[in-house]
C-alpha cells in the first residue's frame, strides 16, 4: 500500500483515524496497540510473508535492548549481537545474491541466489539498531513492552521509506505524547503538500526520465541532459514528498519527526548538499559510524579512511550494485577535494553550479540500470546521442509547465510566503490546501500503481 493510492487515502487512513480518536477507548495503551496493528496490516498489504521478518526483528531487538540495559558486564556483547544480527538479516536479503554473483564471476562455484527484497528493510533495520545503540548509550530507557518497540520500528508513516527515526527522538512520545488539534491541523496540510509533490511533480518528471533512460540507444544530447535533470527533480520530489507525508501523518497521531530535507538543490558545496539531503540517513551514519570511528579528530590519513568507510557504506546501503558503490565513492572523492583541496572555496560564485553539476552526474549513476548503462548515458550526454532533436522537442514542449513548476518549487519560496500578513496567509493556506486536495483526488483516482523510489532501499 502506498500513500498515493486510493486504498490508503479513502479507506485505510480514515478508518485508522476514526479508530484512533474514538470517544470510548482513549488510553495510550489502546492507541499504541492500535497503531502497531494497523502498521503491521499496512506492511502486510504488500509483504504478506516478510511481515514475519519484521516481527522477528522487533522481537529480537526488544529482547536485546532489555539485556543491554540490565546487563553490566555483558552489555557490549549484547550490543554486538544486536548489530551483527541486524546486519546479517540485511546482508542475506539485500546483498547475498550480489556477493555470490561477483564471486562466481571470479571462478568460485557458488549457486545463484535470488531473494525478493523486503520493502523498507534498510529503513527498519537501521531504526532497530538505533534502538539498541541508544539504550546502550543510555540516551533513552529500554521499553519494557515488546509492543512499544514494535510501534517504534513498524509505525506505518515512516516504515517503508523513512525518514529514519532515531529512538532517542521519539522515545518519550511513545507513552508521553499529547495529541492536539494544532498538531493535527499542521499535519494535514503537510501530508497534502507531500502528496502533491509525489503525484503531480515527481510522477510527471518520471515520464521524462524514464523516456530518456529506457530509450538510451536512441536519444539526442539535449534529451540526455533533460532526462538527467528530470530524474534529479523526480527523486527529490518523490522522496521529500514521502518525508512530508510521513511527518504530516506523524503529527496527526501526536509524533514529531525531524525534517529530512532542506532545499538541497540550493547547496553551495557537496558538504552542504548532504546537510540538506536525506538528513536522517547522513546524521545516522555520522552518529553511529563516522564519530565512533574517530570522525575528523584523527590524523588526515585516518580521517580519509573514515570518510571512505562512511561513503562506501552509504552507497551499499542504497543497493547491491556496482553503480551504487561508485556513486558513494564519487561523493567520497568530492568531499575529499573539498576538505583537503578546499576546491569549493576557490570557485566563488560558481560554487552552486559546480555542486549541482556533480550532484546531477552522480544521479545518473544512481538511476542507471547498472554501471555499463551509466557509462552509455554519460556518453550520450557528452559525446553525442544517436537520436535527433524530436525526442527533446516532444517532451520539453509537452512537459515544460511541469518542469517550470518543479524548478520553482526547489526555490526558497517559504521566505517570500512568510512576508504575507498572517491573517491572509492562514486563509490562503486553508483555501490552497482544499483546492490542492481536490486536484489530487482526480490524479489519484485516475492513476495506476506508482511506488516511491526509496521503496527499493
């Protein structure tokens, strides 16, 4: 089930809200159990078998969290066990086939392994590890009830495509949250705005990107560049739209998730870009990998090794493919050039174009089917495609309105909006939210299944 489906919007969400805010059972215990049950139903809608894997992860991390908190001499052993178990599950389902394939290519007699990837396994695995690690660091107490851990890990707004919610962020809200009308009224328009990003902008950009990347042998140079730009816009509005919807849904139920995007295409350096893009992932690696390795308070050689480890893991986290590994290595090299060559500071007013250029190039690696296709796409961009201009003219002329809207929505419009008098701003926001929802209903009813890009991770 996806947030942009009719089943979710007109059946699942209204029924969940009615049950949650019923006038008869209002205790936190009832509401927490209800949220966990509907979250498991939400996941099982598309993953009928792998919901058992999710339940096993919840149970194991709940038990290990209790052992970490109560154990004195063996806390580190239980923490290590939790990390190993979580990573082992992620490895088997996401990376085992890739490793076997590459070892077989080297001559080792290994069988072909093809396992279906459980949706959202990277997200809920990192959240489960966050729970045990935060308990170990004594940032938050362990939950006595497995149902409370289950709610944290499986809460449906962020279960399958993030943002990665850290346990310390919402530990107190599992039982201590206060659902308010103000939060609910802020959550609804945030959800609708995210839905608009996905249904109107991301899906429209996908038409251009898919045409370029799927018809690689017959595209022109302008079409190759248009396709790369369209994909950069698609993945931004797809993922930031999902994050907006997750944050809005969380608010409706009294949870406050941290922001996951901050206008990343306004970044003036690669470092700045990763402070703005997928913030929950970059801060997770910073706090749970980079800083424990020593961060930047080590020798330059060790610092480079720390960066290399983090960006290799970031690439691998996104998928079992050499293209993702090279994507991560690309960011490592760019960050190394910034931190030790200070190249971003030497560019002056060209800092932002420089940053956007390399982000765009690396998105090609991210979108291509494999490393070979990425090389072909770069060739089409820089050495000449085999198609004529008709493909570019067709897609640009038919989609220019959506392209313009997407580019404008990447700009800091909030600063201008805040200058509008508050009374008019509130009225316009209310009218705009209602009008946008009315438009979105027509899109949703007439659309087919369109999963979010980050479902694959």
